[in-house]
C-alpha cells in the first residue's frame, strides 16, 4: 500500500492486489494525514484482491466548527488527541481540531519574553524604608562648638556623614514596579505559549478531569510517567471546583497543580513540563482568546469598521452567542 497526493488536501489510498485495484479517496482540507495507530485487518476477497478493513474501535475525528478561520489556502488546521483520564494506560478517544489563530501562530519569543518579564516584575514589592536625618531619634544638640576646636562643622550627630546617622538618599518604601502590559501583547503571548507547547507535544487534552476516582498521589505519578508527561504537570479545568480524586492527589504533589481556565498565564504554561486541558476548558480558552483577538476597538491597530461592516452584519444576523457580545 502506498499513499500519493493529488491536488491540495486530497489523499488517495490505492491498494493494489494481484488482479484488481481498489481505490479509496478521502478529502481532508487543511489537515495532516495522522496515523491513528489502530491495527487494521487485511482480508482477501474471492478474486484475490487485498482489502483493508478499518477497526470498529478506531478513534473518531471531531469536526468542531472553528470560528472565523483564515482564508489563506496555506493555513494548516492543527489537531490533538483526546485521551481518557480514568486509567493509567493512554486510551485515545479521538482527534479534535484546534483553531490556527490560537495554536498555530508565529513563535514570537520576544512577546513571550515581555510577558514573562511583566509577570515577574509586577509582583515585586519593596517595603524597606530607610530613615532620614530628621526621622532618626536623638541628635538634637550641636555636638561641639562651631569654631576654635579644629574640627569640622557639625549640627547633629544624626547627619548622613556620621556612622550612626540617617540616610541621605535611602530607599523609601513601599515601592512597586507594577505596570500594565497592553492587552494585545498579553493575548498574543498566550497564543504563542500555547502554540509552542502544542508544537513540542507538551499540550495534552483529556475528556474530563473529574474521572480520576483514586486520590492516591502515586497513581497520578504513575499515570504521568506512563504517558511521558514529565515531572511537573499543570491541569487546566473549566471550573474552579475540582471533584474526584484529582484535588486530593495534587495537594500532596508539589510538582502538580490544578488551575481554572481563566487563570491561565504565560508564566505557568512555561513553568510546567506538560499542560493538560479538559476538553471543555480547551474550548473556553479558545473562545475567549478569539473573542478578544477580534474585538472591534483599539485592540486592533489597523481596524477600519467601514471595511468590515458588511462582514459583521452578515455574521451577526440571526446569531445570538451566550458568551460573546454581538458584533454590531
């Protein structure tokens, strides 16, 4: 069996036997030909032609409706496996499509560096306060006469040039280095971090995180070792309440933690070896990022409402989204 490509996005599998030829065409626009690693059964028909029968337990491919896909013919739709979380051995449930505007962006490491620097600086707080000459106790009287002693002039022993005097230009806390990074850079930084994790195969998707019935931390460590997740794992859930044994297991493991989807940030994504999303959390993160990337305000540097008015009216007609605001 060999695979040949005819045109863009059309894959033709030809199975050549001794007498007959069986041709099967499958059109998958914008997706890669991914091996599902499921054994296929070969049967021989009466005329001697070999035929391949796909297993009934093969993983399914979920075609999610992706919002505002790029119109470029060269854009590739990334995919990821959805696995089960109720057993140590990895069980693939299917493939899920990811939005290329979130998981296939240009790896701008400079934007990622600006996000990490911002997160490391805004939490710093200096509480040190050094006393000046007027705030030091004592030293009110003149230590010696102004003249006829041969010594320098001094008015107080708490002056900065004395050993136990005050500080002339000391730290005057509390001081903070807080500043706000622009929204566009924070959104782009999240997309770059998710793209890098997905490209390095360090982004995993499970169907549900509350399926872990056993709260034993050793069970979670064995699961991470079997699936090659690494030492540190970040679990991202769709809510801030964790049910099942995951909360109990991660509370005893300092290298693993659980986070709601709205707390996701660049520092946490890069800090842990593997990021594990629940399927619902992945959809919410993708929806929020796309919503902010297509906002019709100052977030878009070269946004012109007049040019996009017809498109917005067409998309917003008879469409009510429970989470996203209307376009017009």
